[in-house]
């Protein structure tokens, strides 16, 4: 009986040691906080598109009034028109935060690729059309929340934009 207890305890300790690959090591404070991924475009680009961006909103877009500059936490520089895929990183230059600025830890409720057909850049909700949304684990029933942790750099924040089958549009669009 005593040997059996020692055997089981040894297995438990070994399992715990293997599960803690870095143990209680301090987090790497040199790791940047942020995210990256790839946007994949399916179908022909509509000819009326003038500019395309990756947008990140802190709070969900439940009404047209949620589409505000204070809720918009990341606006990438323009994605080149006509590409089939585009790799992005929050460490690259962006409009928000400015060129490049720190990306703050937090929960971000809406991550998407959006485009405009207006001649001038506009921050009016009616001028934006969502082409693709970040979904987790293939669940396309609702946008995934992107959880950004301090000193952690997320990868694989991937978005598919199907111009032939666009996602549901947030309230307030045209």
C-alpha cells in the first residue's frame, strides 16, 4: 500500500512538473503587447472600393452610436487594393494609435476589415462597409473578443473577407 501511494504521488509530481514548462518564471517584459494575423480576400475586389483598413473597437457595435472615435482603438494604414492576402501587425504604423503607438492590454469586442467607397477618408458610420470579421474557432455566429494581455503578442488574428458573401453589417451602415 505504501509503495502504491509513493508511486501515485511520484506520477502526480512528474505530471505537474511537465505541465509547468516555465514554472513560476517571470513574464518576459520585453515582449511587445499587441496582435498580428493575415487577411485573406476571396472573390473579386469591388471596383468602387477606395480604401480598406483593419479596425478594432473596444466595445461591441450594437448601435450606430457605438461607431465613435473614442471606441475605435486601432485603425491600420490602408491595405493595398486588389491583394489576395495581407499580413498585418499592430506594431506596424497605424492611424490609431499613431505611427506606431502602444497597443493597450484589454478586451476588444470587434475586430474587422472595413472599406470605404468615398473619395475622402470619413469617420461617419454610413461610409464604412465591413468585408470581414475576426471569429474564433470558426464560429461565425458572432464576432470574437480579442483579449490582449500585457507583454503578450497575439498571432493568428486571421480574418477572411469574402466579397461574394459579406458578414452581417453593424447597425448604422448604408
